[in-house]
C-alpha cells in the first residue's frame, strides 16, 4: 500500500498552543463524587468471563484475506482526512478541518471470546455500515496469557488489527491495556518504539501508552512514564497522535491539566461508564478543555464501571446520551467498549454473531444498538462551531 503524503505541520510547542482559544479556569473541581475510586473501570476485574477458545462462530477470522476490499481508497476515513494533528483541543485533518473519530474498542485481546477485532471483513462491514472510522486494539499486559507472558501472540494480534486498519483506510489506536504500566516502563518503551518504527510512516496510527492508571500520582509517576514512552515513539515517528492515560482509571484529566506535557500532537484520556460517572466527571473534562488539553475518550460504556457484568447489570442510556451530547459539542473522539460477544452489557453481540459482519438487530447485545446509532450520527462541524 502506498503511504499517503504526510503534512509537515508547524511546530506547536509551548503553552500558547495548549491555551489557544480557551479561557482559563482558576479553581480545580473537588476530587469527590461519582468519579472517584472506581475500581475495575471497564470490567478490569470481572471481564475475564466468556474468555474461552474459538467457537463455530469464529469462521474467517484473523483478517488474512488478500482479496481487494473493493473500496476506493479516497472514500475511506484516512483517504478523506489523511494525516491528523492536534490543534488546540481538536483533532484536525490534513485539510485543516476538525475530525471526530468514532469506532469500537476491542476486548482485552488476551480474553476476547472470538477474534472480532482481528477480522478484516467484519471491520470493513462496520466501517461501511456503522460508519466506524477508528478501531482500538486493547492489548492486555499483565494477566495470564497477555503480553508479558506471551509477547509474540499479543504483538501478532495487534499487528493484524493495525494492518487491517491500514488496508481499510481506517485509524487505529495501539493501546497498552494496563493499570500498572509504570512498573513495566522498559517493556512499554521497547514495544512502542518498535510500533513506531514499523508503522510510524502511516497516518493511520494513534498510540495509547497507558490504558487506566490506578492511584499513581500524575506529576511524579505518570508524567515521567509518558515522557519516556513519548521519547521512544518520537525517535521513529515525529507526528502521529499520542493519547496519554490519566489518574484514577483515566478520569482525573483535570490534574493532568495543571501540569501538562507541552509537546505537539498530545491528547489525554477520559473514560466513562454512564451508570457510574455523570456530570462531575464531565466537569473535570471541561476544566481540562478550558486549560487547553485535547481529550480522546478511548473507552466508554452505557453501563456501570464494571463493564455491565452480573445479574443486576443495567443500561443507563439517558446519561450515556448526555455524555454523547457533550462529546459532540466539544468535538471529542471516542472508542466504545467492547467489540466482542458475551452476556456483559458492554459486549456488542450475542452468541452466534459472526466475526465477519452482517450483524442484524436481533444479534446485538446490551449497549450495542446505542453504540451503532452513535457511530452513525453525523456530527462533524466547522472548527468555529466547537
């Protein structure tokens, strides 16, 4: 595949860029309310259920087909938008227009019930029928069978997803899915340096070096970790976007805003689960935005913070819609947890849904219909509308 020409963006160094077009809030929201101490956000404790091997549903998996996708590259998300950059609080495309990316996040790749995220045909179907522009590859790090125990398998899963996204003209987030990444900094630096060396010349790739930090302090632990990984990435890739995990399960973006990393094309994560997180967490997001930080919601669900597990699991769609109204108003991109089949209410699909696409309403599970409908919304506007 011929790489798209990459635009040489002007230097964005300095606090002036971070505060461009933004008013400054002088008080930090209190660190209380529904956004504090949400252990197991996104199902980090209970989501190892339904993690068995492949089933009869898992046909045509792995995205190894060499057949043409039959799509004009100019009509794909990357064909339309090209090289992305961060300007102020927005993602901008190479034509100077704001972009709001929407798409699926994989399940922890070491625990997925079927290889949905790795299947090129299914990803193309989601691109063409659900308007997905980005996919997040959530590579588990510390659990049994994950990256630290089986790096070859984990890396190959990520490479399959990245190559499929490149072939389909989609953006792809490479996610180090870990809550204690600071304890594995050397591994993370080596991995992301390799990913940057391999894929840094493609405009498709976005890096996420730390999924959900737990209780680590931003300034003394998280910021130095991110700076080390950024240095590794930038040694091979000068300009693709990097999204940084923030404190308390990627909720305390306001604390990162008090001591930001002043480098180009940097964004910060904010994760929400709408039965647990509400207006006070959006207040943290507003504080960060008003200080000039760009936010990417790399993970969300319309459930409790456990990912919608258990017999009492429920959906909170009204609050989820308030979150989406907020993200649309601010031009915030997102990836929705999780591109898999299981009984958890964040799994998009019921048992029997093929990995290759063609999903009908009766095959959708939990918040799957809501995720699909939010992907299909056309919300891109001119930069001055944000």
